[in-house]
C-alpha cells in the first residue's frame, strides 16, 4: 500500500527524519517496506508498505502515522477536532439483537445539499487520491475515498431520492431498520448534477462490521472519521445537517487486559548486550509509548497493560506484548545466544525399559523395523480386519488402526522375500489399538513387541552336513535367552479354550491352528505373548514358496505385561576374607566308596574339622572313576592347608591330615 510522504508530514513532525531513515526504522520495527521512491509528476515521495494481516490498523494514514510516532518517539499525532454529531443523535440499543448479524453499529445522518454546478472536489483532495492511484470523479465520491484512505473506514453517502423514502427523520429510522433486516446495500446511486433540482437529500451511512468474530475496529477512530466526513460535506457543499440516529448491538467493547511478570519477559528475551536483563522501568516506558497504560504492581511483581482498541486484533496473549517490547527496544540489542542450561531431559522408566529390550534384541541379531499405525482394511475369510475404522482417512491405504503388529511384520518379510532375502529376523516395538470390551467407544493404546524369525541356514552341525532350517525349539530357545537376559520370569503353556479370545484379538488367521504356545507370567498368570508358526493357508495366499512355509515363526508380546514380569535377581552375596601371607601345603586323598555314597557328605565332614583348626583353605575333587562291575567309585580329593598366622610345618600338616583320614574312615564304617 502506498503512503504519501507529504501527507505523513502533515500528521507527524518528520522535519528531522529523511525518507531513507524512516525506511530503515520501519524495517527494523518489523514492517515490510517494499519500496521508497519519488513520483516525478507530483514531486512527492511515497512509501510502499506491505501490510501484514495481523496489523490491519496500519492500512490507513492515521494508523501509519500513529506507528511512526511510536517508533521514532515523536510528538503526538496532529488531528483536527470537529464538532461532534453524536451527542444530539438518537441512540437505539438492542436493535441488532440477531446473533448471526455481522453488524456491530449503524450510524445514519440526514443532510440537505444545494445544487452544485461544478460538483468537483478541491485540489488538495484530488492530489491525495492521485498519489494513491485513485482517479477523481466528483465531490461526494472523492470525500468518501479520502476518508477511507485516512481512517480506513468506508462511510457511504447515499442519495435519498433514489431510495424511495421520505425526507423525515422517521423515514431515516425506517430506512436503517430496513437495512438492518436485509443487510444489503440499497440500490440508490450517488447524485449527479441536475439543474432542475435545487436541493439534494442525502443519508450519510456508517456501518461497523464484525471481522471474523474479532473486535478489530476502533470506535473512537470511527467517530472521528464520521465527524470529519460530515464536516467536509458541509464545508464544500454548504449543506444543512439534519438529525442523526444510531443503532447498536452493544454500547462499548470489553477492554482487554494482559498481565506480565519480569520472569516471563526475561525467559523469552534473555539478556541484552550489556549482559543484563531489561529493567522494569524500561519495560513500562515502552508500554507507555505504545499507549498500553502500564501499571506495575510491586508486591506481586506483575505489569498490567491495557490494550487500546486499535491493537486488540493482534495483541491477544502475553507473548504478543513481549514481542512489542523487542520491536521497539530493538532486535539488534538482544543478545543472539541460546541460553546455557545444565538440566537434562527426563527419561521415563518405561522408555528406559523399552530401550533395554530394543538393545537386547539387536544384540541377538534381530533387525528393527518401524511401521505406521495406520493400515489398509482387508478382508480375510469373509471377515473385515481390523475392526477399528477411521471416519475420514487421508487415503485408501490408511483406513484403519492396527490391533496387532503381525500384519506390518509380515509386510516387511514379504518385501524382503521378493528381494530374494528369505532369511529375515525382524522385530518392531510400537502401539496397537484395542477396543474396550465393556465400552466399544473407548480405544486403548498398548505397547507391543512383535517379530518374525525365518532362517533356512540357521544351524550346521558339522562342515560335512548341510545347513538346517530354524525350528520351533530354536525359536523358543531364542525367546527364553531373551527373557533371561532382561531377567523376566516367564513360563510356557499350551493354548486352552479360555485363551481363544486372546488369540482372536491378535489375528488367529495368521497363526498355525496347532503349532502355538502362550507365554505367561507365573506370578499373576497373565498372558504375556504368543509364539506360533505361520498359517500355511495365509502363507500360500501371499505366494510364499512351500519349502519356506515351515520355517516362518511369529511372536507378539504385550510389553506392559512383560515389563511387570521382570524381577531383577539378587543372588549375589559377598564374603570379605583376608589373604594369607604364608605358604600352602597340598595333600591328596584317594577314597574308595560305594556307589550310593555322596561326596558332599565327605566334604562337609572335612569342613567341620576345618572350623576347629582353621587351616584347610580349599577342598577340590580332581578325579572320579566308576567301576560298573563292582559298583564302587574311586574319588580323588586335593586339600590345601594354609594358616593365616604362621607357616605350617610338615609334621603339623601330617598330624591334621591323619586326623581327617581317621574321621573319614569312621564315617564310612558307620554308613
């Protein structure tokens, strides 16, 4: 939108500011100034500014001059004061009671204008219109365009002779009632010169609309625009003003207040270039220059601001007010540095446990896949799968929410199978969606672990033999190793009749009807998951070769139930014992005992002697021979003798060793 430099100088004192300086200041304040050039024909500089949708108040001369006054810290705007026509007008409330009516207020004024031979607007109005690329037509039309450029409000001047109404005030009231009912502009046109008519009767009509359910207009600006238009018409046409009337839905708009704290401002803006925060005094001065009427409450450390009518469209939240502080204080004065923080993000216990499960499966050689929770609705055995449909899907491939990970895992396997990669060991951790049994409108989101194990070269017993396919027991063993690694307490069980509901919820048509097994939590007997061979009918339907159908195993596990079964083992007990600094002496014992004798009893006997003399350091079995014919065993024991307080002599060790042999012989004779 183009703005005249000469016109701006009449509204704001720009004597000490050049056009280029103003161009730079407006740009730094966040306005998009596209161009600043000179019109040769009229010798008047213009500013071409792109008005953003959030600042409709700048789309007129008064709005822009008000903004320049704030940015450049100049004297107040110069506006001529006219006589008010609203004090004597008849005001009628609650006539615009219809909620769907977009009209907020209607102003109507009758004026009697004498015949105008020339019907031309003054030169200064024509110049202003030409600078804004508007062609001058006649006095009445040019005054309306001038008011629209200056105040942005389009106030109509209608010829009452073409409206089929009388010229009395009651007719004006009936006209406004009719306008309020129909909400359409009358078909009457502007008056043209007519020598036969000595007077023209007009109605000046001002209407305020609701803009997208937001109160965007400023009633004070509108009244000034309305008064200036009436004064211009009265001055240049020598017309006689009649009575005025108003219709209003409500008397005044609700004033908006916004509350800010220094902590909010400091968190958003951070420190300025001098490594300090903005002071409260600076902040309140900026709000005062914006006509926000700031009030600082010292006890609560809160700044209260009152948003003026012409800024209620874009100043809605506290962050909008903080943006105004930066815009006027200067973006270049704010420190361009990301705040340094030592706080770390909190990782939930569930996320840590899921990550442990993920890393364990990767360590076992499985590859992780990631799939969308939206899947395509399919029909298997005349049954629609899955049963949770989406009302407004984006496309035909995302029409349902999955209730199992199996369908996605099988798609991943099929993709690899078509690429000649038949050995796929995949897993996925993701959410599934299951309807509540009691209330079908409630959808539960549950974390599941799903996977597929398929390998035709899984094991080779020797170099001479060929590789063999993965079997049921291999898959079961892998899952048991996985459970042991994460310390989960589980047990396996065959599927019973009461478990058929669980199987049906998790895609029974994908699993082999007989080769299935459930995984339970032994503590609460809750089902953790299922392991099954792929259903041969389904494998045939997706065109998997017959020789591969017996080596594809699927598993799906409820992660929440699996995590509840994890019980860390606490079997380690530590004994602190000092090392002896003296040398040791070894002695061997050869025993011949019957088959039914337990060697643990003999070791326990030696330990009982050790508790008395405290010189036996260790007892180890180094040899064992079993004679099947005589039903006897030959046992070899190695005993290490060492003292903590002295060096043992050979005589002392032989004496202790003889005592142990005598006790063993006595034990054998009793048995």
